[in-house]
């Protein structure tokens, strides 16, 4: 099929080549849908050298996982992966989004009957000097992804906000000792008593910087230097980044967003606009307090959203 400008009108355009987008492409390719995946090459788990909690790929570098996925997709003739950045997305017919979408990219325009957004989220770290260099290895945000690696050590939790007791609870069976670094902020009495009840130590002083250190075991650790002169040698540091949508398209298209900043989807990956679907970290169903952020969850959502794209094309 072509548009009025003789551009090929693909069945679907998937924006994003992370786990959500790549799995969506596989699902669409298996029903011989003509799908183009646009991938700007910026993945949320770029800072880490190994991903965990992914069956069959536990401990695998993310780049190796993607290379495996690319080899899988290469077997499907109707799937095309383009390494390019999308800059703008507009409906072909503003009155009927089911007519399709035009995506403007570095390499020209791509048109498709359906749009699947899998552009993910990006992390904004606390401003602590040195933290960005440690994030993804000895500083981590998710105990399921990077918690077991800190087993048997003293683990720090940066920030004494409402999240701290929950992170402490998740890490309690893994760490030998837990220390919350309040980083110069007041600690809410409820948070303090919840931490006390768990036997978690609290340090109030500002964290001047964090740096990589060598643990007696030979593994890397994180050293926290506090403004009151204390230095803590940690096996790992748990942090809570703020999350932002990695791409502006959901907002620019006027899709319903949730407070998390992610696009609102139903269980089938459908957004508030017919013809537009979303999956992965950047998509948020009403059932969860936050977007579910993991490789496996992104793949599951990508598969479901792709099946919804297929259904929507069948209905048309
Ligand atoms: C440090 C760190 C470590 C992690 N470790 C783990 C782990 O061990 N196990 C685990 O399960 N999860 C882990 N995660 C979470 C995991 O990375 C995400 O849940 C997962 O990557 C989400 O997949 P996604 O496809 O939604 O997004 P992403 O993987 O972030 O992919 C987004 C895609 O969209 C593309 N994109 C964005 N904007 C554009 C544009 N304008 N044009 C074209 N393409 C665009 C990007 O280039 C990329 O291809 C980790 C996260 C972080 C931050």
C-alpha cells in the first residue's frame, strides 16, 4: 500500500528498539505485518554492564541481548530495523488517526497505518557528585535488577523519603547491614520509626560525594563521603531517580498521560488515540501505581501491544 505521495504505507511503525519495541516487531513479523522499527540507540539500561532477572539472559550485557534480538528479527522479511531518530509524528488525517501516521526521521519520512510507541523513560539522578559514574554498577535503582550482587555487604540507601523503608524491606534479606543516607534532609517521623523498626541505621549528614572503591573481597564498592567527615564503605548504593518520558511524542499527539509522565494504556497497550499503541517503561496501565520497569515486563507489553495493532488492522 502507498500514500497519496507514493510513500510506502507500512502496516505499523514501532518507535523504539529496546525490549518492548523489538518484541513488538517479532510479534508483528510473525503474522507477516510490514513493520518498521525506528531506533535512536539510547537505551534506558545503557549505564549497566549486565542485566539480571531476565530468564535465559541473567548477567548478559544489554548490547549482547539486543544483538541476539536483532539476529532473531533478521529472519523475518517484513521487519525492518532502522537506526534513526524520530523527530515528529503527525496523523495523516487529523480527523481520523486510523488513516495512519507520518514519522519524520533523520533519514526522511516513514508512514504507517498504526503507531506503536516504545520509546521508554530516562532517569534523572540525584545531584550527588560522582553518582552518575556509579549508576548501573555499584549504584542501582531496582533491587530486582541489581540487589543480589550486593549480598552480604553494607548497602546504602540514598535519600530518606517515603521510599526508603520499602527499599530497606526489599534489601533486608540480601544486605548484611543497611544505612540510609538522609543527605542533609529532615527525616519524616513516620519514615524514621519505620526504619528504626527494621533496624536500619540513618545518617543525617549531606553526602559530599560518592566514588568507586575496592571491597576487601576484591569486588567494586561505593564509598560515600559525608559532610560531617564520616566515610562509609558500601557494597552497593540504592538510589531513586526521577523518571521522565524519553520522547515527547505522546504529549505532542495529545495522548492521555498518567502522573508518572508515562502514556496511559489499557491492558492491551491501547492509548487514548485510536491507532496509537504503547508498550514498555513509557506505558502505564491504571492497575499499577507506576509504570512496570523491567526487560521482561517490557517484552510482555510489547507482545500484547503488537497483538492489539494486528487486531486493529484486522478490524479495519
Ligand atoms: C541502570 C539500569 C539498569 C537496569 N537493569 C535492569 C536489569 O538488570 N533487568 C531488567 O529487567 N531491567 C533493568 N532495567 C530496566 C530496563 O532497562 C527497562 O525496563 C527496559 O529497558 C525498558 O524497555 P523499553 O523498550 O521500554 O525502553 P528502552 O530499553 O529504554 O528502549 C527505548 C527505545 O526507544 C528509542 N527511542 C527513544 N526516543 C526515540 C526517538 N525519538 N526516535 C527513535 N527511537 C527512540 C531508544 O533509542 C530505544 O531504542 C535497568 C534500568 C536501568 C536504568
